[in-house]
C-alpha cells in the first residue's frame, strides 16, 4: 500500500509541475499582450552547432544558445502560433488526465484557421513534431509529462516485475511469465510504471527481434538470471529511457548488434544519446553500456564466420566513414580498428550468422563474451 501511495503522489506532482509550467507560459504571454509588448516564445536552439559531447559525462548534450520566436515577426508568426496551439492542447490533456500520441495531437490541431483563410494550423506532422520538442526544451519537461506518447517499440523478458497503473487499476506484471511474446515496452516508462523485484544480474540488448526470439525460446534470461531486450532496430526514446533506468539500478548493460555501421550506430545511440535528442541526453544515454558484438575481430576467433560475411554497400561504407570521424568514437582505439577494418575489407557481418554452426551457438557466444569480459567500450 505505501508503494501505491508513493506512485500516486509522484504522478500528482508530475501533473502539477507540467500544468503549472504551461500556465506560467500562458501568463507570460498574456502579460506581454496586456503591456502592449510583442509576445515571445524562447527556447534553446537544437541545431548541430549547439550540440556537443560531454567528455566527463559521456553523452551528447545541448548547449546554451537560444532562439526567439515572436508573434509580430512575419517570418516567425506562424511557428509562434503553432507552438502556442500545441501548448494549449497539452494543457487540456494534462488537465483532463487524458493521453494521446504525437499523431493524435497533430489531428487535434489539423484544422482551418477560418472560413476566409485557406490555410490550416498544420498540414503535415513533420511541422508539429519539432515544435513539441521545442516546448519540451523550453519548459524543461519530457513530452510524456505533457501526456504525449509515441508508438510502442521493443520487447523484453527477464527476472523482474512491473507495477503498472492504468486508469484506476493497478496491476503487477511478471516479465518472466510473458511467454513467447515478452512484455512490450511502453513509450512512457516513467509515469504510472514502477519496476519492482528486479533480480537480474545484467541486461542484454539485442538489436533484432528475430535473435531475441531465438534467445527467449532458449530461456537465456532464465539460465543467466538476466533481462533480454530488443529495441527491434533503432531504439525508441522509451526503450533508451528504460535502459538508463536499469543502469541506474546498478545492472550492467551489454549490447549485441550486427557488425556493420548501422548496428554500431544503434549501440552508440544507446551509449551516448543522439543529436536530435541531445536536450534529454542525460535521461536516455547510458555511457556505462558495453558492446559484446558482433565485431569484425570475431572473424579471427570464429573461422566459420569468414564464410558468412556480406558485401558492404556504398551506403554502409559512407556511414562507417562518418562514424570514424565522430569525436566520441575517435577516442577509442578498438572502435577505430573495427571501423577501418570494415572500410578496408568492404564486408559486414550479421549477428544472425552466429546461428551457422547450430542454433544455440549464439547463446554460447554471448555467455562466453560476458564471462571472459571480451567487451568493447
């Protein structure tokens, strides 16, 4: 019962915080209007020039440069109006304790400005998405605090339980009893979600759902007393936030992807965050994460893999070259060698190839790598 009360109290505080910040924004705008001033919206610039890698903390973060959007500036007036329309809708959602997706928000605001004006507030969702992010940055909130969710992506299984409050119902979910489908990771893992009875020794993040299914069928998580998770490709912000939360619980994070620029990029996004989400880098990056594989150097250790490589495309090679120049990757000799080897050999290796000798070989590969600490930074 105390845990339930604590969860309810946290939810109330978060709702009040979001509502108060939105209302403060509204009061400031109204004050400008009443004082016959030009109403302004100020947010932190999210351009690449204002993003840097924090060597000490180990993640990408947003700088201090700001941009201003005013109503009486012809070039800015539409974006100003769109931003305030989003803020108004989010205030309504929070006040009503109702949630929607960022797509749902777009449709809530996709309507004409009037009978005599042949223009809508929003024509495409590509217009509204970045403005939601501007609002997050300006208010110091996550979109989940504004009752906005994204599509769910990622599943997991393992030795832990979740207390999930949905509506007025509170239920316990046992992630070790979810069968072949696993527990689907929600887009919001902070609000109304409480992780309890976490008994796992580590978390294994597997790039592909197909490999996750293979490991889940073998009950690797049970044999190893672990949590196995798949982001099903590039990790969503909800999945990255969950990984961060597991790391905060003291669980080692191991990432298992293809040996190509795209798989490696998935790893680095989990580890250091990404440029487009640098404004919440601290909350979604996990610098403690370590890379298990697959690696180009595995070709030296496992002879059979040399017969299972794939030709790297020009796009693969271009992406690898870009990564080679990232300052946060340059500092690691091991990663420089991996990338250069791919560029010189022009081949790549999928994690699925580890099923070559026998289907269960991938289990042995993972266990041996962790046991022998054959990990990359």
